[in-house]
């Protein structure tokens, strides 16, 4: 599709309505009112999405790291249509149930590691993390340890924007927004491998999870929440041994390990779940996003047998649940999504495309001296932009290098995302169905965008 810079009258009309009536999530409201929406999407197919002006973009982020089977998947649409026209929505409160929710729960139990054999459904990732925190506290109450209420969360973590999830989020703008935080969340520094293994002389030991447990007292701590690979915090991959060390800490101090698999789950990292990369079995697992590839709004918290059995001993109504907890249409879509992931060996494709993407990143790093810290695990990748990587010199804060390169990519019809406290990180997370030619096209566009950015610096 050739680029058409002319804005159609339909687009202009929609843009006016958008400016007037649509307060966008995670957007600059003044910029939207001044300039209108950045793009209005009209359709999607495979790894591409097309605007109302007929401009086709490569979706290098799977939108919000979630459209894992790509756009326009007719089997997912059909699974949704079929359930919608049979029985679209039911209540699951007061022990009502439905077939897709039951079958999906069984399927999830078969896929999840260890004895994570049960699920509490939600409508998305934030709700899953709020639910996990509440259920963990409830679990400890039932175990006769109501003082175990605190959660340890890491710096640079992103766990969502509902109030408990926002509190656990370690990105300062999100964490502080509206002053809406719950009590009892304690922050620790990510990836202090030696400290977590018990080396008290390791650098920054005091801010490690281990030191935090010692300081706060294990009998006050309900759980630790961790993304196996941090996403919005900058695509940060833990060192080997780190998640195992955290698992050991949790066992040693009788603390629940809550893995936030909202991005990592369902193949993104080249394994079914992020924790599978390190053979770690958490006690609870938050899932969403790739569960339906974005075709339905569905999340969940998976629970191990001990937690499920303990909660199941409670003989009264548990006052927690969402209208859409176990929504049959969303669950039917998720079932089809998981069927396709296995049938089409999507994770095998992720592994081979990871190699292509790494090759491409290496090419960019060799060609452009400002590119550094390239990393990928499955199709979860990033690179960084420094004025001088060798000396660790960042660009001047007024430059916003990642925004500049992401904008230059967008002009060239590739969607990526800028991250990082210094606006120095660019994330790449394409649909898991991407092929070699499409990866190479992305790298070619990034190459051109970096070249264009460098020219603006002169
Ligand atoms: N947890 C992680 C790791 C995420 O990346 C996200 C969203 O990006 C969330 C939780 C929140 O999910 P949602 O936006 O569906 O509420």
C-alpha cells in the first residue's frame, strides 16, 4: 500500500469528534485536543494495521504487546462470533458457570507450570494483579497469619493502573499518579543476584529483596510480585539464576511468589510462560493480553493447589469478582487462541524469529555507533540510544532520542514504542506470527529512521 498523506474527509470528521469527546488512555490530553489523534485505525491483517487514510503500518509492538496471533485472524473472529450468537454473556457469581470458562480453566491448568491448576478470571492485567494481592492477603488470613499483608515490588516494574497494581508499579509517574496508593507495598531493587543469593557484601545489598525481608520481617510479608521479564520498564531480562534465587527466598521465608505473566505469558518469550525460561514455579500467576491475543478482554490469576484448597475451605461468599470474570465469549476466544498457538507451533516460530531479530539488532549496533544494549528473549526485544555508549553518555535530556526514532519509524509505517527514564530505550514486540521478510523490513525501517535521526543532530 502506498503512503497517502492526504487526510480524507472521513478522517478529518472522526478526528474532530475524537478531540471533542475521547479522553485517551496514557496519552497527552492537551496534545490530543491540539493535534487530534495520531492515527485512526480501520483494519488489520497479519502483522499490519491500516488507517482510515489507507496507510498500512507494521505493528512492531503487537499494539500493547498483546495481539500475539496478529490482526484479522478469522478463526478467532469465528470463535467469538459463534459464542456471541449462542450465549454472549453470563454471570459467574453465586456459582453460575458456563462451558467456555470451565474448559478454558482446565486448559490453563494443563499449560501452566507446576501445580498452578486453578484460575480466578478478570477482565485484564491490572485487575489480575489487584486480585492476586487481595487473594494473597485473604490466603494468609485463612492460614491464621493476618499480619502477612505486605507486598515487595521491584523498581521499573509495571503492573497496571488500578490502585493496587499502580502501587506495585515502580515507574514513578504511574506510581504517584493521583496519589492513589494502597498501604503495605515495599520497593526493592531489581536483579541484585548476588544479594538475593545471600552475599551481604554485594553492592546495594540494603535494597535487595532479601534485605527488605530481613528489615520488614517475613511475618509481615504476603508476597513478592515480579514480571519474569520487565516490559514497560524497559524490556529488562533478569540474569540467569535470579528468579530461582527469588523462588528460594520465598520458600525460605514462607512468602508467596506472584509472577506477573501479563506480557510474558503464552509464547512471547519463546516459552509458554516467562518463568519456564528458568524452570521456576510461582505460587500465583497473573495472565491477560496474549491469553486472547487481544480479541477478547480477559485476564486471570492462576493459583497453586495449596492456595486454591485453602480458599476453598472458606464457607461463605468471597466478596470479590468482576461482572466479566469468566465471560463466555472472551473465554471461547481464549480457547481457540491457545488451540492455534499449539496447533501452528507458534512458539517454534518465536524461537526462530528471535534469531532473525537478534541478527537485525546486531546489524543496527554495528552500523550505528549510538545503538547499544540490544536484547531479545523470544519476540520481546529492545535496543538503546546513547550519545556515546562506550562512556555511558546519554543524549541531552531535551533530545528525547527514543521518541525521535519512534516517530521517524512511524513516518515510515512501522509502530514501535519509546521507553526508559531517559527516553533512551526502544521496544520491539511484533506479533508472534511474524516471518523473516517482515522482521527484515522492520530492521530496514529502523535503520533508515536512525540515520534520519542522526542527521537532525548535525
Ligand atoms: N502487568 C504487566 C506486566 C503489563 O505489561 C500490563 C499492561 O501493559 C499490566 C499488568 C496491566 O494490564 P491491563 O492494561 O490489561 O490492565
